[in-house]
C-alpha cells in the first residue's frame, strides 16, 4: 500500500471516528485557497497569486472548529518538522483548535513544540482510547472481553473506494 493510500485510510478512519463522536460538519481532505494581492515572481503562469493549504479532516463541535492532521506512521515517530508545518498551514484557515493524530508516536522535540504552539497531539495509544470512547455499551462489553479488533486491524478493514477523493475548495480572504 503506498503512503498516499495509507494516509487516506487514516483520514477516512478519523472522519468516521469524529462523526461517531457526534462532531458536526466532518469533512475530509479539504483544500483552502487564500488569494493574495501580490504575484509570486517564482511561479509562472496561473496560480502564483494564492496560498494553498490542504487539511486532512476538519469538524465542528461546541468548542468551535478543529482542524486535524493525520500521520500514518505505524511504529514510527512524527518529528518536529511535521508539527511546525501543520501549524503554519493552519494559519490561513479560520479555526479554533489544532489536533494532530498518528498511528505511531511523537519525538520529544515535537511534543514540546506541539505544546508551545497549542496543538493537541494524539499518538497510537491515545487514538485507541478515542476509539474505545466512541463505542456503544455493547461494543465496550466486547472490547472488555477481548473481542474488539485492534486499531491496526480496523485500519486494514477501511475501504477507500466508497469515499470522496475530490477536494473541497474554498476561498478565504484577500491579504493586503
């Protein structure tokens, strides 16, 4: 499975998870475009006068809008660069909260930076806990009896064919 498809699997899983938790307007693979008044001299042709940010998942709840970055790194670590890049990308999107989830773990420097930038970081264990919390009473009983599939088994069962692969486009504002 290629890395793009692996990322899509985690995005689909996360969107289903947030929807099951009762989050509103859950959207996946959202593309934001921010028009600017200046033209980038390094870009030729069209598209030189906009900044683009792709957000893996976004949702609304009582606390406002949350943007989510998904990193499918089973057994790996999310580094400082990924956390900072997500923060910068989120700056052109109007939102209230940052959330980054991974199937792996975070480096110590990325944890410190996430805390400093106000990004909630959820690793593999935290993701399993979130999954457990979305269960119904019957699902919790099965999980306690050892019949609940692991996070890895659930991700293997996600089928990408039935989901939208197009990106939602939205223009935000003009920068002076």
